[in-house]
C-alpha cells in the first residue's frame, strides 16, 4: 500500500529556544530512525506546500488568522523571537513553519482522497491540537488536523469524518473547533489531570473523551479503547479518519506519566486501520502532535508507520 510522507525543511526553522521540548531535533530523530531501519523506502515523500489561508479559516476565525499573520510576519521581519505565552514562542521561522504544517495536512487529505496514496503521515511542526478557534497555545498555532478535517468536509464534500487524538495532553483546541459539528466524531484519550486541564466534561455530544489517571499502562488503555472508541467509530462509519498522533504518553517521555510503549502505538494504529478499511476505503491522514523523548518518539512513529505502510 502507498503511504505518503509529508514534511518540509521549513518545519525545522521554527525554534522556541534552547531546552524547549518541542524542538527541531524531533523531526531529525524521526528521519534518522526511518533511514536506519529501512522503513524510509516504504514511504513516498512529498514536500509540504504552504497552506491556503482560506482553508485555515475553515477552522479558525478570520480575525485570529489575520492577527497571527501580522504578528508572525513582524517577528519574521524583525529577526527577534517573542513569547506568546509561558510555553509558546515564535521566531522568524515560525510563520512559514506553521503554513507548511497546515499545508501538509491539507495536501495529504487531497492526496488520499484523490487516490494518490492510501494513507498519509505528516511529520510536521509546530503541532496543532491545542490551537483553538481563536488562540495559539500549548506549542500550537494552527490546528492542522481540524483544518484538514474541515477541508475534507467543506471543500471535498465528505459527509462524515472521524478525528482520533492519542496524546498525553487533551486536544482542547480540536474539541473547541469541532464540538457540535455532527459531521465529525472525535475520540481521544489523555492523562487527567494534566495540561491543559480540560476534557473531563466534553463540549459536545460528538466528543468521546477518555481522561485516564497517571501511570495507566497499555493493557488498561487497550481495554478502554476497545470498549469505548471502537463501538462509537463503527456506529459512526467515517468516510475518512484523521489522527492527531502524539507520542508523549510513552513511558520514557517526561512531559507526562503514562506508561505506553511502541507495541501500544502499533496496536492503536491497527485498530484505527481496521475501522478505516471497513468504512473509509482505508483513508487515514495522521499528523504529528506530541512526543519529546527523541528516541521514544522515533521508535513510536516507526511503529505507527509500519502499520500504515503494511511492512
């Protein structure tokens, strides 16, 4: 099967400073591991294009997009970095990186819908799932998955899509954008309590949230997914699946206290793929979110991609 791999050098030019966990080296670690394991040859590589801001405004307000564009272009021109909140900073490379990250998600969606790939993975940064309709936060500027999901619905004409968010942190931005949209079913798990301290009470009936306590291990999580996610996804019958793929629930990642390992990410991806094969013609677009221990991140992405590629 064909798995498209979208990335771009501009995504490495977004740098929030020395010691920040969401660093350019995350993409290097993934690339190096794919090359070392030979998995790279199973992927069809594509350069991520710059996103059309009309697509971004399917998920974000016009005012937010205009103000963020103005701010990030000012930073680009000045050559100086600036903090947007205690966790999130922008540098001169941030604007083009954000455009490439969202552009990858949209281009991957088109590639899969047009039959040029069965599924796709976007190795991009900045991540997206904390970016709300009108606010950047939690390392995120544009909500890449929400933009892509709305593109599939509003531009490409799909009737039902699923968003699956596996990350140690709740995808509050994606929920903010998609809650109440009956064309979307969003299922997620996340450590609770933990930043951004949301998700215990879903914002819409189309949200299926699984807040789980610290130190939960893979076996317990698999049982929860099988009992909750899978019946809901099967009943919804999505025509396409979008994945916010965060790998910071790995037991080696210091940003959370969950106990997942590579085999758990492989199992989750197998279950997602089974739903996609049954209802969505195998159509999956997966976008990188969290994952900050470089070795664990690289190994976990490889486990995810081995299922998507079928190797």
